[in-house]
C-alpha cells in the first residue's frame, strides 16, 4: 500500500511539474513573439512618413492602399490587418484576421501554434468599410499582455485614466472613445456586426449602456460605429464568462 501511495505521489508531482513548465513556457513564448512583432512595427513607424490611405482611380472607383507602417508586417503575414494599443498599458498588439474565429485562438502572428494565440478580428468584419460593430478577441493573459488588462476597465478610475483605445487598420487610424465595460456571459449576444435597422442598433447600444459598470460622457448614436474588445475571464482557459469593453470609432 505504501509503495502504491508513493507511486501516486510521484505521478502527481511529475504531472504538476509538467503543467507548471507548460504554463510558464506559454508566457515565455508569447512574450518573445510579442516583442518580435512590436519591434517590426515600431521600427517601421520610426522610418516612414505617413502617406495617403486611399486614392481614386480613373473610373472614380475607390482603391485602398496599405498604409506604409503595415508593409513590413504584411510581408510576414498577409493576415495582419491592423494594430490595437492603449497608452500606459501592456495592450500593444497586431490584429490578425482569417476566415474563421478559431485559428488565432492558438496561433501567433507567424501562424505558428501558440497556446496564447493572437488578438484577432471577427471574420465577418470588413476593415475597408467598417461594420457597425467591429469585434476583436484576445486571451486575458495574467501578466496583462494581450487582453489581460481589459478587466481593469470595470473600475471607473481606470476607465477615466485610459479613455482612448487606438485602432489602426491597414487603411485608416481611429481613436476609440470607451463608453462601456462589463462582465457578461455568452447568453448576451454582443458580437452582432450589423443590424437590420437603426432601431435595432439603438436598442443594442442602450442594452450595452445598461450593462456597463462605468459611466462615461460619450454620446453614441445609431449613426456611429463601435469597437468591441472581448476576452474570457481566465487567460487561456475558456468558459462562458466574458469581459467586454466597447468604444465609439472616431477617425484620427
């Protein structure tokens, strides 16, 4: 009996050790990957001058050109469609997008497998036209990288200190004026990208404000478009609870 207990203790110890190493490696790998992509982006920003985002063709049809700060990132991965950041925080990430909402849950900006995944845009969103509701997803990392700091927006003082989220797409730059933050479950369908009419959209905006744990003096009407940031409560462990932060898009 004693030998069996000793064996079980060893098994539990080894499993716990393996789980700890796996957990720590997730953060090491994510930190290394994030630093690499931030270096690419920041280096490009430091060496370019902003150019017009869009030009007209001879037929007067709008043609979009990629902003120069994304050209080096696009050379690494064509699925990089933007960048999101908040001053004074660790949220400073590229945005990926593909044809589903599963792939970047566990792949980094080079499309390599990673338990930490990437910040990614809902596959239904269109960065050229911008939907009524543009949605970004990311894991809530415990070191506050990616969307780990979103939970802080549930506190009024934090929201007041960080009122602006910066969103840059391949074609345009926006200041996101935060107006709502709350914890919810997936029973509340806050990830609708477009609405049947202005009345339905207005009702959605009112539902958001009612759920919000913060009060912000930001006027949002059906004529506005919003950004939604969504994350699970626990880093790389998925459950039905979400932290949600939402803001109004204002072109810079």
